């Protein structure tokens, strides 16, 4: 396998730039540049020299043995001065060495996956951690990167392997010393895993919202203060404000960090009957986005005004332009900021409560695997209920459920089932 290298830190001038190497020739490359190898995992200040003997830079050098690095391969890091010229010179020198090449995008992480240093779900968690913009996203990504999803899936897998072993024992070893009726234990195992898979599946949608962001639509009639409120929330003039009705005709989006949650506020066109073709399109878009938003803020002109669409739990209803009217109910004003602190507190509280339901499965791929496993286990429960004559069908459905979890934790083969049988029933085979 080639030895790869790449700049691991951001491009451009910086205090420090980090260059990573991984592969069988990484230590030889360090020896060629630094004149020797420091002790493994011990930082050492070395002068790096090119093949012509001219100094390239003074750098902190770290080497990692096989099995003790991110990729699992012999690896090294060079912590350089963050000059673009220094980085370019070091990369050029590394590229001139034998069996060395520039890494492809994501290749270090791919090698970590291939060398079983990371599971696929951890790779996805790492990608999310790199992209995290808010505290909630950071925490969720770290949970996945830590391998918590893999550990959960491994626990489910072990119970399914046990259930499969019991069923296989009744089929293949009917004349041996095995329990006559294994159905109660099998059903307990299947129901336990099934309930946990269903709970995890239910949390996928909310986990995706934490990763991708919540949407909050500001809805109301023209000139009720929607755009002014959006600007106040954003802290800048994101939307044009005017006394002329129908100024906002398209959906304006502002993304922000709301108490650790990623939230996109939507300023929508004022809802009214209009003969203007362009404004009509804006009104239709406003209604469509409002219906699909995670939460709606209805700004009203009067307390008895009818809402344009049905409200859902968590939606906020408020009077707009609190600076111009006197109202007993909840009111907000983008001009004076009256009520905005309470508004954001209500929104944050509602969305935070929903985010608590997020599971460890965070992607559609995870959801697909969970749904496949759930369907197979539901079928397995039915087959087990039909008795020993349907044992082979039950065993096949359990195997399909195990296969569905393979995309999360790795492959399960026949030997796993046989090992469980032999260990549990002392068959003497």
C-alpha cells in the first residue's frame, strides 16, 4: 500500500500547519527529512532538511507505530510553521520520496475504516463533527464518533445471534441435548430488540433536524412586522422593510445558533388575497414553507384574527408591532425588541425539548437499516408464534435482521451462530 501524506490543517497562513503521513514508508520519510526518528508518540523538535541538505523548517515531529495511530498504520505528523511557502516546500519534498503520494480526499479516514479503527457510523460522526456549527450538533456528532451507536448495535446483534442459535438448535440438533421449547426465550429476545430498534428509528427524524437544522416560519398578513422581526432576530438587515404591502415576495432565510441549536428563521410573504401574479406565487410559497416548518410564529394584527393555517403544538401566536399597539396578550416588536427575548426563549424551549428525542442513528442510511431490521423481526415474531414447523422461516427472518444491522457494525456469518450454539448447549460436536 502506498504511503500517503497531506496538509491536515486549513490552507493559508497560520501559526502552525500540520502535515500527516500514513503508510509503510512514513517512518522512512521522517528519517529522511529529520535525520532520525523520535521515540514513538513523543514530540520532538527537529530541523527538516531537503535532499539537497538545505533546511526546510524547524518542526515538531511525532511518529506512531502500527496499531497505535488514527489509521492503524505506521504514521507521523509534522507540526510546521504555518507559512504557505514552508508547507509547499515540505509537501514537495515528501512527494519526491519513493512510494509517497498525496492523499485523496478522506483517504486517512477510509484507511481507518478499512483497518477497523473506526466503524462506518463513526466515520459519519466524524464528518458531522467537522461540520458542526452549534453545541447541539457537536454533542450529537461526538456521541456517534465515540462508537455509542456501534455498541448499541452490537448489543442488539448479540441478542439476535442468541435467538438465531436457539432456533437453529431446534432445526439442526433436534436429537441432541437442547431445550425442547425455545420459543419463550426467542420471543423475549426478539421483542426486546424490536422495541429498542423502534425507539431508535423514531428518533432518526429529530436527529436529522439537529444535524441539518430546524426551520421556524414567521407567518402573518402584510405589514404586520414579519421582516422587521427577522432583522431584529438576525441582528442585521436581512430583509427589506417597507410600509408598502407585499414588499416580501419570496422566502428569506436567516440561519443562526439559537441556544446551541441550529435554527433557520423564514420570513414569508404577507398572506392576503391578491391579483398580482408574482405576489400570488410568494403567498403560495409562504403557505407551503409554513406548513412544512418545524415551528411557526404567527404575527397577528388583532387578538381575534383567524390564523391562516392550523397551528400545531409549540407554535407561537403573538401580536405584531407591539410598539404601536396596547395589548393584554403576548406581543413583539422588531423595532423596539419588545417581547423578542420571550419569543426566542419559547422557541428554544420547544425545540430543545424535541431535540431530547433524537437518537444515535442520525442518517437516512441508518433509518433504512433499522426499518429493514424491524420488518424482519416483526415477521420472525409471527413465524415463531406458528410453532416448530415454521422454525426455518423464523431463522431466516432473524438472519435478515442481523444482515440489516451489518451496515452499522459489520458482517455476521454462520460461525458466529455456531459458536453460540456450541457454547450454550454443550452439544459435544
